C-alpha cells in the first residue's frame, strides 16, 4: 500500500463562508523522497512546542506551591523564633 498525502486548503473571507478551497492528493512517487524530512519536521515541531510550554508550566507549579506553603513556613519560623517558653 502506497502512502499518499491529502492536503486541503480553505481560505475564508471573515464571515464564515469559504472563499477558496483546493484539495490536492500527493502521490507516493513524490512523497517518498521527502517523507523522512516531513517526519523530522513534525517531530521537531512537537519538541519545540513542548520546550515552549513546559518550562512556564513548571514555573507556575513551583510558584503556586511557594504561594501556598511560604506563609505557613514563615509564620512557624517566626513563632519559634520569638517563643519565650
């Protein structure tokens, strides 16, 4: 079974209607030489997206954890510091 790539491009005019639509089926003879490059491009786009999304998400989780635990930790430290018993 050969691989084919079905590409559909639709351009809208802003009010929800399609102004132009074109469907192209790329045959295996054209697709075979560039298939590894297409797969590498897809993998690279996934990696770049993950690198763009994950660090801010991790930073948000750490920030939220500090926001929740830091007041209790500071108040406990102050109580222990100024406790005269």
